[in-house]
């Protein structure tokens, strides 16, 4: 099962990810929650809600 930690470990293979300030990554995670929250308001399909849940889990793990 994928976790926020595993996702960040995967992303660490991309050089720019490892050089980004932690605060910038956290801001990106927060923005991702906002985007999927807005999408879910207009399209509450199961997969959209799954994406919102994943974004929240990631943000909460930061």
C-alpha cells in the first residue's frame, strides 16, 4: 500500500524535489488539497474523493 512517506521517497529521485525547501513542499501539499477539494465540490466521483483523501493524508504527514 502506498503511503505519503513512500511517495516522498519516490519523489526524492527527482533532483529538484530534494533541493526544494521543506516549507515549499508543504505549501505545495496544501495547494494540492485545495485543488482536489475544489474539484470534489463539483465532481464527487469516488476517484476524485480518493485523490482528495490522498492529498489530505500527504499534507497531514508534513
